[in-house]
């Protein structure tokens, strides 16, 4: 395998100048973690410093960082830059779905809008600790709403704008949000009337905690406004006071909740707190994107996911970056859109997902070749393993062989990047996330929890110690936090991923080892999809697995048994797909549905997904041990009838 040496031009100016410097600082971070994190915490402005750097007990899933400290996340992202004289500098560049729509906010303007919004929320009775649900497309008001919540100490829960009303409802109810912020309708690609407000209306029929809906006018399409409950954003801001002092928050006060799919049951409300998260996102953004003042930084993620929280808003803005936000999609109006935007805004740092690269690579080099991509300095990827072909395309065609690629491994739960190359520092190998970030001790464990020492080993990826940005609990269910991440391997944080360490000590993520499927970089729980399919009146039982897909990384394969007397018709198939789209969202709909008489179960009734995964992936020569099945004969018909 070819290795790619760090680029000397990047190195000259980089925050970390060599692999030796990385190793030195890494050792320091591991041997003197309290000193290291106290030093990094200097990049945050604290109203009061901490009493204690960290305290943790993985056996109880208790973790605190910077206990006793006071700060405000919004103040750190906005006010202090204005105070330091950078008010006229660009903070946010928004690129609309249609190429002629661009809006820029400098830090003065952002501060003005955020304060008005914060006061508008206060006028609706939102205070410190209250939960606010944000259900929007990628418009500037989404970032403003997030920062406004942080300003007043309200806990935001952003729900990705493609989620269906039922999913929105479940998320609002789980954390009992008081206010919902949405928009009239949304535009994305060729869709120009995505029903945001009307989806919200359906959801709030069954969310007793919602008192008001704040509605941004994006398209002007007609929507219903309920008197006394629904408030236009522009009206609310027009009658708000201009000044709103940032709330002094404890380091361990919740900053936000973000729902992620679990391997069982309902989605988990991943809860992040304030101090550690701000230190971790700003530190990682600084080093991993080697961010320097005035550089144009663009992360293409949606703010509905953790990548948008940590690396569009909090990390970059704490570092006074020029951060970009894009409303559209990579193939609208054509497959050159990303590259056109890079040329237009002279983007320096670009962070996207392997699935987008695969989709764009397929369309040929002519699209990127139409544009001037000389401004690019560093390229990043996140969300799923990147394979060699798209890595090479990214390196050669987009980066013109001069831009280091940072393949960043992390999770909603980790809050920030844990395993990654550093640009100009780390020799890269296509497909490897390479080495741990400062303070991180990855461990590979066998299924019994034994630590696999040395190189050339493969096992379950766990972390030996906490880091400041990690989640603190599952909202309302600390026991579930413990059981999901700390029970299987006592004393460690278990990621749910498999991983190997190669001869150079480099980490290679091999994918999920639990019942989570990563589709186009979106985290989906099999249980949630199975629940939705199982709600169809003809369905007796469903089992959902992932299988490799050329563009999406993985796609969804559903094995479905029908109730006795119910016939399989084309309608059943369409209805099932419709149901999943309506219950969860289009991103969760199964690509393949195989109707079957029976599912492979153990004598205790547990579905053996390993077998189904092999069938779905066409690995039929080695299905694995089927002797523990209650009825091994179901396997042969499953194999014969596979799609
Ligand atoms: C899962 C977490 C982190 C933000 C986006 C996804 C997979 C993530 C990589 C990578 C291989 C990766 C893992 C992880 N993943 N980054 N660089 N290489 N796999 O957040 O939805 O919480 O999903 O995404 O399987 O566990 P998420």
C-alpha cells in the first residue's frame, strides 16, 4: 500500500510542525493529562476557572470536566471576538440552494441577531435548562437559533430536517421541549417546498410540552399559523430587546441533546455539556484542520447531525473561523456544485463525507476540472470508512496532490474527533484514520475484554480514558448510558466499532459490530426500522441488516415475515417503504425487502443477524455456524430467495 508523506508546504506553517512534535505533545497529553487540558482550556474564555480538571468513574459512567468553572458557549463563539475588535470580520457565509443566493454575517451582525433571538425565546418563557427543539433546513437562522439557546442556557435539541413527524414527535416528547423552532417550507435540490411547518404541526398534536412554535419565513409558501401558539420569527425578533447578557453556565451544565440511533429501542438523547465540549471541539478544530485566521472553512454536514454542531458551529466559531453553511445538495443544479462553491468562496479547508465523494466521483473528473480549486489546503472526511478509490480521487483530482487528507474517526457520543491524521504531520494511508488525537488512548479488545497488545491486531474499539468532549449521559436514562457504553467492557468506553491496528500502529475502522447501520454516513438503528415495518398490519416480524452499497457505503435489507393468511403483493412492498419513510424518514427506507416464511433464530428466540448479514451481502459460502438455530432449514430458503 502506498503511503503519502506529509506535505512540506503545509508543514511549514502548521500548528504542529512534525511527527516528533506530535509524539512529544501526545506523550505530554497522556502523562500529564491535567496539565495538557488546562493548557488547551486557555483557548476558551471562562467567567470563572475550574476547581478540578477531571473526575471520572467508568464503572458508574460518571464523568466531569472543569468542575466549578463558569462559561457561556455563545459568548465564546461570538461576543469575545467582537470584544477583541473582530466584529467586522466574516463569521458565517451561507450559500443557498440556488447558486445566486449567498448571505454573509460578520461577528457584529451575528451578535445582533443572536441577542434578538435569545430575547425572543425569553419572551416565550424559555429559561436556563429548558429544552428547545430545532427542526429546520440549513438556513442561517438554524445556526442563530442554536447560539441563542446556548446564550440563555436553554438546551437545544436539533432534529435533522428530513425526519418524519413521528420521529420529531418522539424526540420532542423524550426531552419535553417547551418551544419548537422551524421554518415555513424548505428548499433542497429540486425540492422546493419541503413541508417543515406542516410536519411540525402533525408532530405537535401529540407533544403536550410544546407551548409555542417559532417559524422562520424561508420560502413564503402558505402555511397554517395557530393563533396564540405559533409566532413568526421576524415578528418575534422585531419586538425583542437588542441586548441579552450571556448566562453564566457551569462547565457541566447541559449544552445540547442530540438523538442518535441505538442498537435497541428508541433513539438515545446523547447529552453534551458545556465546558469540556467547548475545549474539545475548539482544540480539535484548531489542530486537525490546522486552522489559521481568515481561512475559509467549509464543512458540508447538516447541523442536524453532530458534525454540524461540532465543526460548523461550536469548534470553528470558538476559533473565530470563517465558517460556511450550505443549504443545498452536491448534485444541484449539477454535479459541479461543491466545486463551484469552492471556487466562488475560495474555500481553504473542506470537510465532507465519503458517500458524497463516491457519488461525485462516479460522474467523472469533468465536473471538478471545470473549476479553480487552487484555494484548497486541507481536505477532511468523516462518517464512515473511506475506501481507496475515493480517497485517491479526493487526493488527486480535488486536492491536486497538494492537500493532506484528514480521515477523522469519531461519533455523536464522542462530541469531537478522536482518531485522525494531523495535516503536514502524519504520513497517511488511504482508508486509515491513522493515529489518536491528544489525550486519547484507543484500545482494541477481544470479545472477552482482553486488551490486544502490539500491532497487527483486530478487535473491538474502546477508549481507556475520558476526553473533555465526550457525552455525559443519555438524557433521562443514565442506566442506558452505562449499559450501552460501559457495561460490556468494564472500565472502558466501548464505541460499538470494530477496528484493526496495522504494523505501524495505524488504526483502520472496520465498521459497526452492533446493530447500527451507517447509511450514507447516517447512523440508523435496526430496531427502529424493524419497529416501523412491524407496524404494517400484514407484517408478523421483520429483521433489518446492512449490506455493502457502492455509493451509500451500506444500504438496508429487510427480511420480512407476514402474518398467516396475508398475501405478498407489490402493494405490501410499497406500503412498507412508505411506512418507514413516514415513521423515520426517507434516509431509513429499505433498498431491498425479502419476504420469507421464517427468520433464523436461536432456541431462545434471538434472531441471528450475522447469518442475515451474510445472506444480504451475498456471502453465502461462509454463513458461519448455524448449528445453534432452532430450525436450521430456514437458512436454505433464505439463501435461495435472496435478492
Ligand atoms: C459512526 C458514528 C462522527 C460524525 C458523523 C457520524 C462511523 C465515523 C468514521 C471514519 C470509519 C467512521 C463509525 C462510528 N464513522 N467516522 N472516519 N471512518 N467510520 O456520527 O452518526 O454518531 O456515527 O460512524 O462507525 O461509530 P454518528
